[in-house]
């Protein structure tokens, strides 16, 4: 069985066509300055579904990246994933619901090539953009990561690529299909405008952002409509002695219901002995005070990233040796006292190969937010080429 979402692949094909057409423009001078790289990841995990079924999942992903200049004012960034899933997770209802869920982006840009009882293979576009430059203005079109905000666990301003603080692969950020225009005013200031279409009625996003620096403090002011909600936001980042300090504040007026505030305060500190700490406190005015009112369906579907109002997070990293690093994460829901802890040991086995093993442990009272997540034990190999 093969279920191909063909229309979405047209974006990748269009980018490749532009790359091919751009070559002759420069043929008289030089070939396009493209570089190819990528990585392979194998992630083996033991866990259980939200229904309590014990599962094993072996995820294998090869990412090929092609980046560089097609012409003096035209750059390409193309990243394609080929992913193979193995294990008992493929036999569960949770997997069937996940694989058949509609793509969150405007273009699906993926197709499964093999679907069997014990093997599922899919290829997808992870990133795919063309960037045009005219003077101090850049126009980037396609699937991209638009990183607004400074949060590590939470970010009120990172509304185009929202993420969960307890996701195992948090660095695997889903891109957004958008047009981004950035004009550099000077070395530290820029004005940005973004438009991200959506197939959902009223789900498109459009926003403006000003980013600058005043007295060694980076600041951004954002105003826009994200998925039907009107948002006004501010973020700040600077130094307080040897510590980095970050803050975000947003005022959101949703299509229905009362307006609410979201706020983040973060502190980062690096000790001389290689120990680094990042701590965050987060307030979400749209969250619930009582666990009995939690909307777990919205959390599991990705419509929400958190359910309560007050959270705290801590990330630590320490180099035991230059090749061996211990990393730990802790997240707490301060309203219902549920918690998450995630230790990980990473070993640089070769200059371009990293091995790691880790745990994800969740706890709390019955009905609390983080207690609903299943524990995970995992081992990972990542090879860069």
C-alpha cells in the first residue's frame, strides 16, 4: 500500500526546477556554488502509547541538505528527509491516527513509499526555500524556520513553529510554508514581514516585527494575526553581569473568548568548569487553574502545548570529558505539581558521530498534566556527513 500526497511535493519540485534554471544564468562565469551535506539518525526507544500499550520504535532518518548560491542574488536551501520506522509501534491505533493526520503546513510535501505491518517508509520536505536579495532586503519563500522569541522550553512569540517542552526531538522543528521579507536597517536592526497561508478557514498568519539593539539590549516588537488570534509581543535579551537574561511578553486576543497574557523569563549562566545552566519561568493566561478542566485532546492533537498557567524549567549541561557530556532537563507544572525529568549522556565517539542514551520520566497525581505522558528509554546514533 502506498498513499502519496503528491500535490505537496510540487514545492520541492519547483525549487529544484529553479535551481536548474539558475544554472545557465551563471554558466558563462561559473557553476552554482552549491554544497551538499546531511546526517543520518537512528533512534531506538521503548515506551508505551497513551492507551497503555507497550511499544518499541526504531526510527531511522537520513537528511540530505543542498545549500548555496544559484546566482549572485539567489540562494537555495533544500533539506529532504527519508525516514524508515520499524517496531511494534506500527501496530497501534495511535500510530494509525498520527500517520493519517493532515500535515500542519500549507503544502503536505510528503509521501509514504512503503507501508507494511512492520515497516513504514516516508520521504518529506523538511526545509525548502529560495532567498532573493536586493540591496539590504531579503525575500525568502518556502518551508522555513522563522525563529521569533528566545525561549528554550516555552516561547510566547515563537508562534509559527510552536514546540512542546517535553518533546524528545525538540531540535526537530516543523517548518512553516511562508513568505518572509527582511530589511536590514543597520548591523543590529531589521524590519521583518511574514505571511504564512493556511488551508483552514481563518488560519493564515501575517505579522510584522522590528528588531533592534539599545544599550546592549536586543529587543523586538511584534504585531500580527496568527491563526485568527491578534497578538502584540515584546522580547528582550541582554547581560546581567556574567548571566544572560531573556524575557518575552505577549497580549493575545483569540477569535473567541477573553484576551490573555503570556510571559517568559529566562536566565542562562556558564561556569568556568563547563557547567551551564538555563532556567525559565513561564505564565500562560489561557491555561486552566484546575486539572479537571484540562483539554487533553487539544494537547495531544498539537492545538495546545501546555494546559495550566504556571511552569518552570531547568536545563543543565556538563562536560565530564571533552568527548563525554551529561545533559539534564527538568520541567514542572507549578499548578498541579506534575513534573518531567530528562537525563541524557552524549558521547562524541568520532569527530562526526555522536552516541547518546537517555530517559524521559513523567510524574504527578492522577489527572495532572505531565503524569499523562508515557515514560521513554532511548538510545541514539547520529552521523554527520
